[in-house]
């Protein structure tokens, strides 16, 4: 149970229960992929620890991973927390992600797919 993870537990564990989310990647010029997965997970955990919603955490995670692949190494593409959020807020373009499964629906406000429970 998520509420049992100690100090890292979200303030509202029920907001995290039974969620399946899928967000499109941000458009970038890929120079390297070293560390992209680690960066994405770090972005997700950072967002979670800062109290962001699951939807926002997935978006931030995707953004951090996208920043990472803009450099050939594992760290120089990463930006500060505020710079990453500013880039998202400025309307950073996303790649198309179309799902043909009736269990998934597009949430325009959060710019992600939700799987219906």
C-alpha cells in the first residue's frame, strides 16, 4: 500500500490508487539516450515527493526524460525544476500518441491517456 512507504507517501494516497496513465513524449531532437530512463524515474519521484498529482507527476517525468535525451551524455540535458516546469507550461509540443483501445480515453486538460477501471 502506498501509504506505507513512510515519509515519501503522498498526502492523498487515494489520488494514486487504481491509476493507469499514459502521456505522449515531448518533441525533442534526440542526441543520446544514456540515462533517459533513470532521469524519467527521478522526475517522477521528485514530482511525487513535491506533492504533485499523479497526472502532473507523469507529465513532469516525461519532461525530465525528454530533456535528458537532448544531450549525448546522462546529465547535461537536465534542467532545473523550475526551468522544466516553465518549459511544460510554455506549451512544449508533444508527439502524437493515438490509442485504439476503448479502455483508454484522452484527457485533454491533462494531455494524457487514462485507462478506465
